[in-house]
C-alpha cells in the first residue's frame, strides 16, 4: 500500500514536470504579441488619432479591412475620406499598421477597431475613447490594447510551486508513516 502511494506521488510529480517544462521552455521562443496603439488614445469629438503597431505583423503591403464598433461609427473617416464602418480599408506598409482616423463631431464613448489582413488573415485590435466636445481638450495616456503574455508567467510559476509543495507534503507524510510503522 505504501509503495503504491509513493509510486502515485512520483508519477504525479513527473507528470507535473512534463506539463510545466515545455511551457517554461517555449516562453522564450514565442515572440511578444503585436500591440496596436492609438496616439492619442483619448480624443475630443471630431478629433483624429493614428493607429500603429509596435512591430510588423502583416504581410508586406497587404490590404487591411477595418471594422469599427461604437456610437455613430458610420461617420468615421480614414485619410480624410468618409466611409461606412463596414467598408473601411487601408494598406499595411512593410507589414506595419499606420492608420489615421478622424471621428465625427457626434462621436462619443469607446470605439473598438479590428484590423484584419486581407491575405494573411492576421487580426489586430485596438480602441480609442472619444470624450466631450470638439472644444474640450483630450485627456489620458496610452491605450491598453493587446495581450501581455508576461502576465501568465506568474500563474505558471505559482502552479509549479503548488505542485512542488504538494509533492513535498505527500513525501513527508509517507516518510513519517514509514518511520512510525518501523518503531
């Protein structure tokens, strides 16, 4: 019975190591996700922002299909040409995104943008907040968009710590039981 418990504990430890080892090894091989930044991230109604990427994510100079959700999104203009929110298109430049967007005078609230590469199918997301009226100044800092893969590292390390601690408790209990039965 005791040998069975020890074998089960050893098997669980090996399984946990097998599950966590590839994750830790691959953490450094995957590049950081592409982040779409709106500059400025908060603008007055009728204002303009420029969406850019922190590195190339699209194929060369491919077409980019843009969809927008938000109040009065049909009045949004790209490069000073008014288009409906279902037909917004731009072009990547050497794989990078640089899309100037002008908002209508009646814009307000949060606007979520989805940029999809026509050939690659790469999907990027960004957002901007429109506040106040055209005469009110813009407020805020950089928009928080994209995904920070570094935030998951702590979760994996905590999980690994729990597995190691559980294994240590189980092994300690087994050793105590063995000593108790021998004396």
